[in-house]
C-alpha cells in the first residue's frame, strides 16, 4: 500500500512533493525584523530534510505587530532581500517556501520565552500593543490601545502590503495568522472582543476583520498561488470561540479565496485547561474538513510517521504540520519515508548515508 504522506498535494498551481509541512515556529532571533543566517540554516535544514512545505515563522506586518522586538518582520521593503535568499535555497532543494503573515495584537511587545515572556516597555525598546479592546491578556501584560476605525484600515493595508513583499521574495504560499490569541483571533473571540461597533458583538461583526484581511491578501496574491488561514478552531473554554464557529468561518473564508485552513487551537486567555496529547487537535481539522468542504492541515503533538499517515488515510486532514518534532529532527521526513517504505530522493550530498 503506497503512503499518502508521500503523495503530492496540489493546491492551485503549486504542487507539494509530500504532505509534510514545517509549522511556523518563532525563533526570536532578529534585529529590526531582518532574517539572518540563523533563519537560513534553520529553515534551509528542513528543506534539505525533505519537508514538502517550509513555512516561515509568524512575520509581523507592522513593527507593533511583532510578538517580540526579536521577531521576523515583513513590514518594509528592505526585509525582502534576506527573505528571498532563504526562499531561493528552499526551492532549489525541492521544497516550497511559505510565510505566515501575522499581527500579535495584545500579546505583542514581549520578551522571548527564554527571558520569561515579560512585557517590554517602550523605554526598553517595546511599544504599547494594539487590540480590538483595551483589555490586557493577563496581569503581567500591558493594557493595549483599542484600534479605532482608521487603525483597523491600517492593519488591513499592512497585510496587503506584506503580501506584495511576500510575492517579491518568491514565496509560493502565504498563511494568514488568525490563531493563538493574536490580533485576528482577538477579534473573533467574545472573550477578547468587547467592541460595540461593526467589528464587535454579533458573529458576523467579529469575523469581519479576518474576512477583510483575507480578501485583501487574496486580491494581492497571484491567482495560481494558494492562501492558507491558521485558526484556533476552539478556545477550549465556555463562552469562547468554538469548533462550530470555525466551521462556519471556514465556509466564509473559502468564499473569500482561502484554500486551506490550518487548524490549531487555544491561547486566547491564560489558565485554560487544554486536553493536550498526541493528535489532540486532529478532530478539529477533521470537523472543518468534513463540514466546511475545504482542505485542512492538522497540527499538534504529531510525532511518528504512522501517526501522520493515519491522519491522512482516515480523511482527517490534507496536510500534516510538524513543529517540535522537526526541531528535534530536521530530517524527520527522510526517516518517515524509510519507515513507510516510500521511495524518496535524498540530497545527493547525503545519499551515502541512506539505509
């Protein structure tokens, strides 16, 4: 029986050589948003390791849209050249390069996790975050500024302009980050959105911004290139965003030009008990795929080749995204192919090591 994990996936005019994607993983290693040699080696290694799609980390569409001052950025034209250098290498080694466009909202201006994930004050190089409402994420976070109508339009323009830069850098996939408690997710969830205007309150109002961003990005992004949207498909808490909400939104995003929903979850408020474990988010992907009629990606504690194969074979996703496992082993796809008896080409420089 042939492996589905190593079957190509066609999305618009792009063909991924397999169904393995490198999930966006922040490296907190930039200065002024610029990609550097760390990103070249980190991302290039995953392409050499055989992943079909290499997604760059959450990249701020504005300076204040970064999670930390050390985040990757795509908010000025000068960012394009160092990104393009990495994209070229990834494509030369048979993988497809994609980038996640992001705005961190009220969870912005923090130190890297290894420095405690603490708020960075403006006097220390940080800034006051922006959000749908002037409600801080937690007691240790800065109270954000609520975006006014002009601020919302500025955010939409920033996503559109970042899309132009992604195209100039040679990316072939763009993903809009609408998950993990960041700005677009903050508008979606009633736990963080306390607005009373056309962007708050009723469901159609709360989904308005992510839909406007998706349409703006799709308008700038070439017709033959796919557009992903990452959602926190549930907040895992009563009164929050639910899987049914995500299914309904996925149908709308499909109309707006999205091609795949990358199904993650949680992180809208602190202290939520999440039933984390192997494949714990896969049912979210399965639900969106079945009921919204759109391709999905599954993510979350996916570690073994047979686990990934099973997710695809049972129709729960079209793409499997790995994060921590690919940090542990950049060559996981090559090893998975051996386990599943799939015939894949190793880099010629490494061929003598193939079993």
